């Protein structure tokens, strides 16, 4: 059976047992002793689930490190390819060769399409300028939090206290 479902079933069983004991017994010590005896199975399952979560988090951080390493390798390979292409172009231009055919490749020097070069943007007529919209304002959550914690009212915002699970 799935350990997650087993833990849910044990938690539900533990809750039903606590409710049943509270209805049947008035002595708090009897209730506490019974619940402590039963909590061992649940604690074992919770510990196993915590181990599973830690393993998943560890695997995730390993994947992130691998992705960063691969991204750096990718960038390095792209730079090497650009340098190689530049070297090929320079060698062919120095040798005044427009085309080379080998057993594996056909290498040719070609002209690029004309590219626009802006010498001075200030001299351009308005018809050739773009006016992008500025980005929309973004709430400063740190400033809002500081104001709310200081007891000030901030219309349109409030503080919420969430819960998290800590595994140490």
C-alpha cells in the first residue's frame, strides 16, 4: 500500500480513537495513555513520509545543480561554435575562397541581408521611433508588510499567517 495513504488512514484512525475515548472515559490519564500507545504506528509512518520528502527535496536540488551545469556547458559550447565559425570565415576570406567542398561539407561565404545601423537615435524622425508603454506599477510587499506590522492600515492589503511543515 502507498505510505501516504497508510498515514492518512492511521491519522483518521487515531482521530476516531481519540473521539471515542473522550466519549467513553472521563479520566484524562486513561485517554492520554491509550493515545500514546496508538501513536507509535502513526509516528513511524510520519517519519517514513518525512524521509521520503527529504529524499525528493535532495533529488530536486541535485536536478537544479545539474541544470545549472548543463546551462553553463551549453553557453560554453555556443561560444566555441561562434569562435569556430569566425575562424572559418576569416581563413576563407584571407585565402580569397568563396566556396570549399570537402567529403563531408560544403562551406560557402555568403553576404548577410543589409542591417540597419543607427548612428544617432536623437537625429531620427519621430516616425521611426517606438514609444513602449511603461511597465505597470508593482506592489512593494516589503513596505506593505512593514506598515501592517507597525499597526498602520493599508487599504487593499492585509497580513495572513500561513502554516508550513518543518523537517529537521
